[in-house]
C-alpha cells in the first residue's frame, strides 16, 4: 500500500465467473485495488450445483493439480463461511458408480495413492441396479456456483461494474444497455477472465460446449452421483445435469436442447432411478474450454477456459496468477 492509503496497483478484471471472482478476491487481499467488470449474463459459473470432483470423466482421469485445487476451494469456502457469507455446498463426498471391470481397471490405473478413496459394495448405496462397482470419494462434494461467485465478489471489496467491457482506440469502456461510459481512471492492468460469451465479445476463437441441468424438487441422495451425467443436491432441491453438446467454435444463445433430454433422463434413471422426482425447472449454460492462464505474447493477462474444472482448479490458479501479476508490477 502507498503512504496515502491507496492501493499501489490497480487491476481491472473482466468477467465475474469463478475465475474472475476468485482473482478479484485474491488480488484485493494482496493489496491491489480491483475493478471487476461483469456482464452477469450467460455465466456457466452460475450453475446451481457444480461438482468438486477430482476424478474426471468416464475413464477416471485425475488432473495433476486436482488435490491441491480441491483443498484450495474447500479452504476458500471455509474462509467465506467464517466471514459470514452463505454459500450452499455439501462436503458429503461423491459416488462414482462404474459399469464394468474394464472401467474399474481404468480408474484404478489413474488414481494417485494420496487421493482419499474407497472401493465400496454397490449394495451399500441407493443406486439403480446393474452397476459393477462403486468408487467413493470422501473429499468431493458440490457447491452453488452463483452464490460462490457472489460471495467472492462481496468479500473482495472490489468495485463491481455491471456491463460489457469494451475497448476502443486503446481505452476501456463499460457498456450497460445503451449507455457507454469510460473506466475512470483507465486501467493499467487488465485480466481477461470471460467465459463463452466474454471470449466471443473479445473476438477470440475458442471451444464452447453447451450443457443443461434439470432442476428437481428434491435430491435422490444426500451426495452427488456421477457417471456420464450426474445427480446432485442443490440449495433448493436436486439437479440432474450433463447434456453437454458437441464442441463448437462459436458461442450460441442458450436454449433448451430438447433432443438431448431423453439421453439425460436415461442417464439419470441409470444412476439412481427417477421415480417420484419432479422436474421444477432447468438451467442451461455454455462453458469455455482451452485453458489460458498468465501473460500472452502481446502482454495481455488471461485466466479463462477452465471448462468443467472451473471450481476444482479456478481458485488455485487465481491465487497463483494474483501473485504473478503483482510480482510483475513491482
């Protein structure tokens, strides 16, 4: 901090999903003065139930930083809760039911010994019949994405401007509807953390994947189930999600993919059976893939393209990027 009490570094973060919100939080805690520009629309991070799942996909891949990322996210949620912020989440674990011995062998080959896990009898859990084995991940769970991002933004103390960040003739503006007003003062450091829509506005060619979640009147279990699709508790009931469409080089306006709903419902029934559950609504979003983190050759800073690992790795990478950015400014 400077002698006058002003932050020595001013940073503008563009994008208020889990990447941008985490970065604003860690930058502010390190003494930077942060402005967060967030259009608050079409945000994949606002998913009602994001899984904190270190074992990914149908082959059981484990990211090399999954354990570190998981610990960082849980610690951050603990800090927010201790500070009085309410972020619905569950740490009851995650169950990965597996269909056959071949799949189990794949998972076994990918599981690092330091990852807490247990192989359990499928009969111990209220899941649909026909599963071969059950992998229990006691350190996994779920979090309400919208509430998490909102708490990070409030806890950061950052100035939050709602609108689209626009750069014209080397200057930055915020567009809110028909109004266009300049950022004052003009930022010396900008970090691009936009998701699918933000990257499209920035003129980037990235990979986008649409996905849908059906909201349920209740959760069939107190913990998430995941294989192919996933069932999870939420703040207000339950959710069945996972209809991620084929990758696209273009962002598209979100729409309910009716052609995929039978697939999604079938996956849900295979996991746990859906008898007695009632659909109360849906959530649809587009996630951005192709990780960009750090400073590019043109000198621009990025933290985006986390894809389905946003809540697993986003806070960890944001904390590290905040340190790199402030070190570069010294």
